[in-house]
C-alpha cells in the first residue's frame, strides 16, 4: 500500500521518528537501508520504505511510504508526524 502525508518536520526529524517508531525499541523491524531522505525496514514478512522530500519554497516536507504487512503501524506513524 502507498501512503503520502505532508508534515512541518524536517527530513532529518522524519527519518529519526521513523527509526524510533519502526526500528529497535519500536515495532522492531530491521533497517535495511538509510540515507538523508529515506529509510527502509524489513521484518515479519513485510517491509516499510519511507522517502522524504522537502517542498521547495515551503516549510514543509512530503513523506511517501510504501508498505506491505505493516499498514496499521504506518497509519500510527502518520498520525505522529502529521500536523
């Protein structure tokens, strides 16, 4: 499933929030890739891929999330970062 949400958080803060929510201490998924504007997780037969893009000329970022098997947790995450 694909999700998209706008947030006032910076790219760095979105990635940090994703690591906390989906990684160790959170959902417990394994980080498989991480960059300045993206992070990917795997586990439990599914995955979560998050990409963040700062909107030019705005104080907002667009967050795109692709997931399989983790829709409930993705919706929780969106609720935390959405303004």
